[in-house]
């Protein structure tokens, strides 16, 4: 994991108290058009830095030219991934000035400066200002959404707010997508298994007499028959709107994964080009594989629990390696849940023996 060290230690202590996060991480995607700028405009902006010369318009294959970026500081465990949003209240003068700079000079794009003990983590999430509202005496209420990543090359300003120089990062794909598609299948199957295990644990907590194996097998089979997993995303969105009007039950992990997948897919503007000619016609396209690789890390109610894995995922530009990391993390979760389930069953059996 790479870091950019700040020279002023005071900035590592106080900045996160200068604005307030007003909601937990959100994944819902608003489809209404916005008059705000976006990451495409920021990509088109040219910034003069020493050493860039006439090479500032290099292609994306060389990570593009360096860009100026304003940095909002966050603890590293609050990292956001592709498509996730956070609502903030900016009330300190320096962050009001940062916001003005973002909107006037940076196309409405700002980066999350993730603070660790050694400094700022070098890979930073790039966020669009999706919505904002100014309120006298209360500051500015801002919604930011992650739309990409960048590598922080240098911190060029620390007062009154942090500003840096960065290059945007994009994913790299192997020539053949067969293995990434196999890993993506493993991840989607793992979500079904985890959902069944978690449901069973919840049932045992409510009713210790429930038969474990039969109920788990039933849920797994039902989930595997749900072939609308990726194909009917638009229909699912319509269904979700209808459900909101009635009753909104809590989503299990599999549904949270589906939602995260759709949001990651909708917010990805990398413009992938696949050079693979050997991929299965029914396999996922590069953009879909990228969405799976992000969604795998976005299914916990409290994302801080997976902060280390999420940081590693954000730092990884090889799509195959990120899918492998997701698969490994999900195996750990499955084994932990299975262990909890075994312990719960043993307790129930011991209780039944005592009753006899």
C-alpha cells in the first residue's frame, strides 16, 4: 500500500472534524439528469505542471496527463468504492473554499484523502458532486459519489485546504476473459451461500427448532433459479419502486450485491475496450466484470468491517487480482458463518439432550 506523506502533522489530526458526514454509505442511483459538472469535464481540463510539456494529452494507456485535484480528508476506514455515495455538511471556511474551487475549477470532481498513520494513501477515490444545497448559518450540504480512482503523485498545497496532483487509474484485463468470468461466477454463487447461512443463523436465533439443512438447501435452490440476476436490472428497478410504495423488507446479502452491481455498472465511465477474441459469447464484458469486482466488497451493512479489503480492492488495477481478492474474502466470511452455525447447532443439540 502506497502513501503520500504530509509535512504538516497537524493536518493529520484535525481535518476530519471540519465537516460532518450526515448519512451512512448509500448505493441508490438517481437517474434524473443533473446540471452539475461530471468527471468527463474534469478529464478534459488541462493543468500545467512542471515536466508535462507537450505530453499532457497522452492517451489513457499511459494513465493520462497529471490533473489537479482537491482533497477532502477522511479516516481510511471510511473509504468509498465505485458508485457509493456519502452526504456531507461543509461548515468550516476552508472547506467552503475547497468546495468553491471544486465547482469552479475542477469540473465538480473531488478526491477522498484517506488518512492513515503514515500519511495519505496514494490511491484515492474520485468523486463527483452529485447534489448540493447551501443553507445560511448551516453551511453546504453535499452529496458525493465515487466515479473512479486516481494515483496521488504529490501534495502541492496544504493551506487553507489540501490540494494535489494525480493521474486517473483504469483497470487492466487479461487477453482472455474466461478465468475472470469463472471467478465472477464463484463470487455470485458465494453471495447465494452467504445469504442462506445468514438467514439460517437469523432463524435459529428466532426459532431454535428449525431444520437447518432443508431450509438452507431450499433457499440456495431458489436463488440459483433466479436468472434475473443481471439480465433484468431495469425490471428489478421498476419492481423496487413498486415495493417501496408498499412494504420495504430488509435486503439480504444477495440483493445488496445485486444493487451494488447495478450501481457500479451505471457509474462506470472508463470506456472499456476488450481485445479478447476467445471469450465465451455468454461471458461478462469487461465493464460487467469490473462491476462484479466492486460489488463483492459492498455488501456489509457496516462497510468499516471490510475496510482493509476495500482499500486493497481500490488499490488493485488488475481486474483478475481484484476478483481473486474478493473470492478469498468471501471464503473467509463463509467459513466464519459456517463455524457460527455449527456452534449454534451444537448448543441446540446440547439443550435438547439436557431437556431429555
